């Protein structure tokens, strides 16, 4: 929950990073509680996304990463989406099932940017694999470093709005964690 609150406060960087590249549309998907999975309408500005995110409350429940990846694959088949950003701290699912869904997303050419908070052993093994299988990127972040997640989200938005060249430019301009992603992304 603290990470969610933190992400709500800094998500505007995604729109700033994409603004000069034609903009960005974001759909918020989240899981919580017992088998609850929700998806918002498209948002094209930071204020609307912040409003959507601030209405979400965390509830105890198991992760649903495989379900999220299936949803992303379905969306890729139906509409043009250029990237998925997943921010998480753990995985309580069968890792082979999650890996299979990540592979399906990868076959569709949809990169997943995976940002991990904390040191959950299962997530630390699985999350980099999700990024690799989808030709995306993975990075851990520290919730106590407010600028780090902001730059990671900005890097993902730059990629979604302008491709690999925009990600490289963003990494050069912003350095730090954002630059770590550029080396992982395949052209």
C-alpha cells in the first residue's frame, strides 16, 4: 500500500516524458482481494490517472500476475498497445504459469517493464524472466528513493510513446535507473 500511494504521487512523470513524443494513453489494471481484477478506462493526462489511482484501495489477497499478462495479450490482439508497466513486490502464483503467459505476451511483441520493490525471493527470480520473455526490461527500485520510480515510469512512457530511440534519449537525459533499462531493451 505505501508503494501504491507513492506511485500515485509520481505517475505524472509518465505523461511528461511522453508529451513531446505525441502523448500517452494509459489504462490502469490492478488486482486485489479475492480474485478481484479491474481495469480503468483510458486516461490521457496525469490528473485523470491520479484520480483513478487514488480511488484504489489495497486489500489482502494473492497476486494475479498471470491474469494480468493474459489481459495484456488480449488487449494487444484487439487494440494497439505498445508497452505494459508492472510494479510489484511479490508473486504467490505458479511461476511456470506466469512464465507461460509472459511468453505469450512476448510472441505478440509487447514488452513488459517490470519494476520490483523489495526482495521477495520468488519475485526476484520471476520478474526478470517476465522482462526477458517479453523483450522488456526489469529493475528493482527502493521506495525510499522517490526519484527512482519516477524515472523508471518516465523511461517506460518514453518507450511506449516513441520506441527504442526515445528510450535511449530519455536514459541519456535522466541517467540513473532509467539508463539501466536501455541496455536491456532489444531493438
